[in-house]
C-alpha cells in the first residue's frame, strides 16, 4: 500500500458534526438579575457582545446543515479510496465521565487511504478534502478566538469584581 507524503486524519475529514446546544439560562439570569454586580458599562457591553456574537457563530458553525451535505459529498470518495484499518484500536469519541445530558459512547475504527495514486489523480476528491480542511480550520479559528476573548473578559471581570470588593471593604471600615 502506498503512503501519502503528508499525514491527513481521514477520520476527522469524514466525520459529521454533532448538534450543539448552548446553555443560555446563566447569561439570561445574569442579564435579568445580577448584571448590577458589574458597574463598568463598557464591560457590560463587551460581555453582551461576546455572548451575542459567539452564540450565533457557534450555532451557525456547528448546526448549519451544509456540514451534513459535505459529508454526503465526501462519502463516495472515501468508499472508493479508503478502507477501515482492522488493526487500529477503536477511537472513543466521548468522555464517559461527562455530566452532559446526552453522552453516548461512540467508537470508530481508523480510516486509511488505500488507493493513494488514484486518489491523488481525482480532482473531486482533492477539492472535497481541501474544503473539509478549510472548514475545519475556520471552526478551530473561531473557537481559538472565542477562548482568547473569553480569557480577556474573565480577567476584566475579575478586576472589576475585585475593585468592587475593595470599595465595599473601605465603605465597611468607615
């Protein structure tokens, strides 16, 4: 069997996304009841903008039906050029210790490219993989940006709350 020049995770290229459900009750409660603990109006706006943007972005990225359509486009190529590696241990795709509501245990064998020369000559397969890699990178970039901005906001909130605590302590001593 020929080996490709660079490694591609064919399992990641073929998988379908899962439906994501965001827990919005905490943010709604904060808006309705406890937003007063943050007195800095700019910070309040930043928190709302963060939540509004990333909630919409994550829902769009993860729940957009076009992701499922690309699976249907890729599958025939994978059936034609790939095979299941019977020697690979099953990969577990969930955390059995997670406390999420829906946590099935998905297992999958590794998929390997078995017809390298034919696959390299198939422009449709190359385009399909290219699109899969591109969409995966966009998704990773959105999540990386979200984590970075979340850390920034967390730090700003910590500063705001520690300042509020100091003011309350000073007022208590007076």
